[in-house]
């Protein structure tokens, strides 16, 4: 299985290591020409969504990536990646890929809770060590969205068809279960 890891900015290398540990071959994507047909799935890592969105736009990647996701290419977005996938941001004018029917609040935990770690109960997985870094959360999810986890009443993991998104960073924990769930989605399609 070939996984395309967006490597424009942010925490992408940890995703690569997690996917490789699960037997996937990884390709880093920075340029339009690297986003090819042979990919079985893609990952949008955490980082700064404004920077990533700008680079995707400048590189001409927004449209082809949006079309591929709409065509069923499995995608996993973490943190900033969730923001890129969201149909709407409640505290920001921007929309990037806009493929997932969720309304997301950026930097939703404020300054005091800029970064924290807690246990999240993820549907189908169980208790999972969730690392949040200036994280967003999902304020509203559409009818077609399966809520996979909530922390303090806020949605922090969700799936809609071929799209998986977490507000936290499973790639920073060494726990591969969320990536394994995603690999299952990708293999199911491949
Ligand atoms: N605060 C970042 C943003 O709004 C997301 C943080 C992260 O990806 N860890 O894009």
C-alpha cells in the first residue's frame, strides 16, 4: 500500500513512521507533480493550517486533492489536517478542501490549555492517549458524520466515509491503533 504524506509543513515524519510500521510505503508530497494516481491513501498532518492551506493553493494542489477525496481516496487529517478538511470554520473565514461535513473551531482550547494530554475513548478502539497541541475541535457534525470520540463534550475524532479526522495527534504517541484503523479504510478501498 502506498500512502502519500503531505510534507509541506508540520509533523509529517511521525505519520510516515507510523504508516511504515504498519507496512505501508510512504511518499512525501510537496509539489503538484508528486500527487499522482498511484496513491492508496493520503495523510494531512498537524502544523499550521493557514501556512499549509496557502502552500496547497500556491502549488495548485487544492483542486486535485479535493477532487481525489470526493472520488473516494481515503484521507486522514490530524489537527491542522482536520481544519483543511472542514466544510466550515467557526472562527476563521477560510475554507481549504472543505470536503468533510463538519464545522471546526480553530485553537479552540485557548491559551491556558494550549497543549494537553488526556485519555479519549475512541469508538471501535477504546481508551487512547490523546495529545492536543493548540487544537481545534468539531463544533457541529453533519448527519453523514460518524462521531468517534468526544472529550469534555467536544467532538475530537470523526469519520465520514473515506475521511478520518482527529483534533489530536495519534502520530506522537507511539500507539498505532488510529493509523491501523486508517490503514483498514485504505486497504478496504485498494
Ligand atoms: N493551531 C493550528 C491551526 O490552527 C493547528 C495545530 C496543530 O496542528 N497542532 O492550524
